[in-house]
C-alpha cells in the first residue's frame, strides 16, 4: 500500500472516530439534560410534599391546641 493510500485510510478512520465521538457527546449531553430535568421535577415534588406535610402538621397542632383550650 502506498504512503498516500495509507494516509487516506488513516484520515478516513479518524473521520469515523470523530463522528462517533460527536454522536456520543451529543447523546451524553442529552442524557445529562434528562437527568437535570428529572432532578428538577423530583426537587419540586419534594418541596410540594414537604409543604403538604408542614401544612398538615400545623393544622393538626391547631386542632390539638384548640382541643386543649376547650378542655380548660
């Protein structure tokens, strides 16, 4: 194989590797974006859940306090 043909073959392989790397990077960025969206959703859901628990506890405490006051 001539030097030029060998060089052309190596350049073609390098081009394929670059294309594969670019595709893998794009897929990785897409995966990271999906994970960030999931974490954002979970964080929002967690905050909403915590707020509901807090509201329930406050309501329960008010009911308990009122019951104690009414006993006296």
